[in-house]
C-alpha cells in the first residue's frame, strides 16, 4: 500500500529519532549506509521532509539531518501524506475512477463498503502512531533491527 519511497522515509525518520543526540545532525552518507538506501535517492526523500519542517537540514562539512519536531509530534500520517499523499486513505481500492470514494456523485465500487471501514481504521492508525510510540515498541521488544 505504501510506496518504497515512503517506507524509506519512515525508516529514515525512525533512524534519526533513535540516534537523536540533542540536535546533532547526521550526515546523509551515514544514514544511507546504515539503512542501505542509495544516497541520492535518500537525499531527495529527506529534502522533501525537511521542506515540510519534519526534519531540519544543515549544509556543509558538519551538516546533515535531524528531527524538526519531537518524536512524539511526528506521526506516520505526517510522513505518508508528505511522500505518498493522502490517496491511500481516500481513493478506491481497485482504482475505479467512478467509485464514490473518488467522486461524490459516483457509484460505490464492488468492494467500497467492505473497504470503507478498513480504510478509516488504517487512517486512524497512521494518525495516532507516532515515531515515539514506534521507538518505545522497539525498545520493549528488544527489536533494534537494521531499519
């Protein structure tokens, strides 16, 4: 459901939150290496997040990226809406342009009624799941996977 770009963005934000050290910036090459994401691709992703003030970016030899907000103030929804947009939470599951999830005057697609509640639950989850909660869950489970 989420693009690979969005998954990379989520992993990068979690990485920055886990490694947050009182405003210290982490260089793009280090993040890229740790997460095994191509540097130019990751740079574009992180710049998009920085443009929206989710991250802070500093140029120069001691530059890099850091969180623009506290981990408890960054939700998965924030990241998804910046990178993938809100379509995953609003559009027809099977892509029918005539579905009423795409047009107010449209007819419901064959799976509209069944998917409506799932889509709402999914959006609620993304809105309420903060980076801080994810990190807490990681610590509780001893799960420090390579993000």
